[in-house]
């Protein structure tokens, strides 16, 4: 049996959307490391959110109760600054407490195509072991808006197309991210009740185009294992993708490495193979 690959996309109490140390009791870095050791995960990267948006708005119902205080009455979102010093101290403590676990540092950097200069001004980005780029917000009327809010403003097909049209900008700049995550982020909020199940064939051209842009930039695509979609590794390989990572996108300890055996089988079927070290990207 091949050992599990490292989980390349894990959040802890240092991510603004876990609710902070008090309410993230089940998703603290320490609890997550304990869980990783218990399930035989050889390594993981704590990729905390770095979202440096300055004009982000949201509908109130799109924020959980523990995040409600991050919105003002006009729906303008401001998230707390990433506590990098506290994060690195806790990484050191966990490395000492769990020597059998390879603990990597990381970031999930939102909108890197737009925010790389701002990120470099705030942090030494070279100090992180794995930086994953993600697209969480889209341009709408001079604001940035998440897909869940946008599905109330535009037709469902428009939201998906706008999302995929912005993907090339995520990878165009000389951003620090070696991986791009959840290309299906907008699909998470697909209004299934009104539209029926999401059918990737309806957007095949746009999905493949977004994948080509990522592949052409030389970056890896993450298989975000929160929800497996077999067409992602298949089309990624067909569009020239050479490398993939595996990320659970967990916000609680119980969710780390979710669906990894199935994701490994999918990656293998699409022609990707592991390296010698579980922290390496899989290649084809
Ligand atoms: Zn994300
Ligand atoms: Zn995430």
C-alpha cells in the first residue's frame, strides 16, 4: 500500500475563518497534528488564509454566525491580519511535540494575481514551504464578491464563466504560489435546486482553458479532496498539467486527509505518480 501523501491544504486557528483559538478548538494546529499522527498521515502543510482584499463585499447570510462580526452593515468585509509570529511559534511547538510528523509551513494566498505586492510588503514569502494560490472573489461593480453572493446577482452560468475567466489572472503574475487550488470553488455554491446538478460538460471549454493557463504557468493544480470530481485530474492531464498536490482544505482536525485514498486512485488513473517523499507533488 502506498503511504498517504502530505495534506497540502490545512487550516488552523491562525486562519480567520476558523473563528480563532476559542471556537477553533477542534481545528487547532495541535489537535490537527494529533489527528494526523493517529491516522498515519506522514506530513501536512498549514496553509493559512492570506486575504488582502480592500473592496470585498458580501451578503450577510453568506457569513457564518462566528464570522458575522467581520462584516459592517453595508456588507464590507474586513478580516484580521494574519498573525505570522504566533503561527511560526506554534509551528515550532508542534514540530517539537510531533517529531514523527513532517510539518510544513504555508499560505493559501487569495487573489495572488492582484495582491502579490501587498503580500510581499507584509510578509517574507520566501519563508513558507508551500504557497497555494486561490481565487475566492470576483470583480463586480468595482467590488470584489464571493461566488456565493454573486449567484444572487447573476445567472448561474455567468458566475461560473466569470470565475473561470479570472483564473488566468491568478497565474499570470509572478506570484509566489507553486500550486493553484480549488478550480471548482464557484461550483461549491452552484444553485442545484434551481439549476439541477452541476454538469461540467456545459463549461468544458472554459474549464479546460483555465487549466491550460495554470499548466502553461508551470504550476501544480491541487486536487481539493473536500469534494472529488474525476474530470479535474483527467482534464488537467489532457491540458498539459504535469503536477498535482492533494489538499483536504480542512478547517477541523477530523477533516484532514478526507477522501485521500480515493483521490490517490483518481490521480493514479490520470497518470500521476508519487515522488520519494510524501511532501512532494505527484508528477506525470
Ligand atoms: Zn480557499
Ligand atoms: Zn482553504
